[in-house]
C-alpha cells in the first residue's frame, strides 16, 4: 500500500530482519556499533558535514562515479584520485549485478576477478565485500566516500554501505522507478525507498547526519519543471522518514539562464512545500550535472563539458559539481582519466571562486515565473489526487500522465511529453501530454518554439529532437 507515512520502529525492525538475511554479510551489520563507528570518524568524512563546510567556505566539490571489482583495486583508484586529482569527494559505484540484487552472480564475478587479476564486474560488489570491506575503503582515504548508483531495491546494499562508514545515498524514487526497470511497480520502489530513508533517519536521530539526494530522472531533453516536480516528491518521501539533510540535484542543459533559474525554483518551491506540509529544520545542499544523452568522444569537447558543468555549479551556488570523466564515451575510465578530470574541474573552480558572475535578471525573472507556475500546476494536482498525501497522489499522477517521462525504461510511463530546444538552447515543451497546464503556459512554450522555427527557416520535427539530444556531444548547444 502506497502512503507517505513514517515507518514505525516495529515495522522497520521487522523488515530489517528480512533484508539482512538476503546475503550472509548482512550478519556483519550491527546498527548500534555502526553508529559509534561513524561518531569516531573525522568530522569531515561525514558527507553532510563536508557539504556544510563547502557552503560556509564558498567551495565547490567535483564528484563522479568510480567502481572496481575488488576492494584492493577500489582502494588503489580512490587513493590515486584523491592524491593526483586533488579530490574533495570520492565516488563508489556498485556493480550492476548488485543493483539487481543478484549477489550470487556478483560473488562469481568477484571470485573470477580475484583469480584472474582483472575486473570482471563494472563496479564494486558491495554486499559481497561486506561491512569490513567498505570500512577498509573508508579508512584508506581522507575524503568522504559517496555511493553513486540507483536501484529499485538498495536496502541491503545501503545497510552495508552505511555500517561501513558511508553517510550519503540517493534513494531517488522516480529515477529508480522510471529508469532502471521495465516492469517494477511504483509501490515496490516506494516501499524499498521508504526503508532506506527510515534507516538514514534512524542514523540521523542517533547523532550521525545522513545526506539523501534526488535528481528526478535522466533529464536530457526534458523541460526542467517536470523534473523539479518529481524531485520534490522524492524529497518529501525522504523527510517523512526522518532525513534532515538533502542533496538537491539539478540537471543543466546548457542555457545558463534556464539552468540557474531551475535550480533556484527547485530550492524555493521545495522549501515552500516543506513548510506547507509541516517539515522543519531541513538542510539543503544544491548540486548540478550537465545532463547529456550522449557524452562526447572528442577529448576537447569533453573538457569543455567539464568547464560548463563547473560554471553552472558556480552560478547556482552549488556545493557539488557532478561531472563525468573526459573518457566517458570511449571506455571505462582509467584512474588517470578520472584524476585528469578532477584536476580540470578543480582548476576551473579555483578560477571562478572569487568572481561575481550574474545572468540577465530580466530574462531570469520571466523564466522563474513560468517555471514556478508549471511546477505548482503539477504538484498541486498530485496533492489533489492524493487528498494531501503526495505519494498516493503520485501513483494516480503516473497512471494519468500528470507525472510523465518520455524516455522511461518503465512501461508505466505515459511517454507523451516531449521537449525541444528554443533558439537559445533552453528546453521547451513541444508536447505537454496530460500535464495540467494552463493555456498561458502552453502558449508560452509554443511561442518560444515558433521563434526558433522563424530563425532557422523551417518547422521543428522529429529530426530536430534527435539533433537537439546529440548537439552537446557534437560541440554545440543548439
């Protein structure tokens, strides 16, 4: 049953017995001992503390995924990137078998990797490595280690990551519902994510701040208001379970006015709905990623994407600069590739840190007014559907297409909404599907698209959509 209600301790601990019994390393998890372990770590190894430090000191920290098949290889990678990449945060990517809860197959991959000396998995088999393995990672470096992955059911994986000393996760309801499985139900993902968030809330309530994040879904080519609505719903699930520290992620598309406005609208409306629904004392840390359908193969364009990502982070006041490596499109990045990318981002951050850079205020005000109207239209309809319960309403909204995703893997998505770039590279609604928009909103987007058609001298069509999705990877915004 879907409802946005905090799990009782009885419900939570009953479910924990089942979760920890899924693989033998679950026996290593001792919640009381894990809380004490966290309290004895250096304060800036805690993710929320590190984000707060960044906010107070006007710093931006680059982050990206990093995953190897064995603890030894992962340690080598993390230590190299920390030293040679001047990293402030270090990523940890679980392998895809772990994300699918196939721990037996992950064990086979781990054993083969150890036998051959070559990684046979596309990330770290966290559950198979157990709490002791994760603690070896945490104790081998100075930076916080940030798990970076999505899964329909991350309960056991996150139990082990948290007990191992990690203090961040992204139980992102709509990312994990829409993007990672064709058939998983929304109810299933709600239930597993409420568990993870309740676990994070439990740590927080016992003196270990845990930071949860949400991005909404892969947003290339999708107007930001739809993503903002889904992010706010995901974060409302998190805070209901006791999470107090939020990483509020924004997907940039390259038009700096829209990207800056979207981040600010997201933070402002999140605070508005937190207040409206009675949630207090919530700490928010903005972050951004340059959202691309395809990463550039050309090395020069790749570096330019890192530059743009960092500029976006500066303009929105982000603490986290979510980048991809300069070798992302060619192969699994080497430790040298990752370190080169981090140094590039660090240099750009240093160049920008003391400078004041602003976008056009008049354009930003118009953009903000429209995005706020769009987001409120969606969220207020969701709350109306659910009679005040945002998750009950979200289930109905998915059924009716009021919440939609044109590129979802999950068949439950209506898939009717489509975005297209305007003449300046901002994403507009080409098709609003079943979104509950007013005539004013629909006409605003039509006008923006018409301006592009007039400039280019031809009508927007399907080929334009494909061209827009691939433009940045070819070195263009439009």
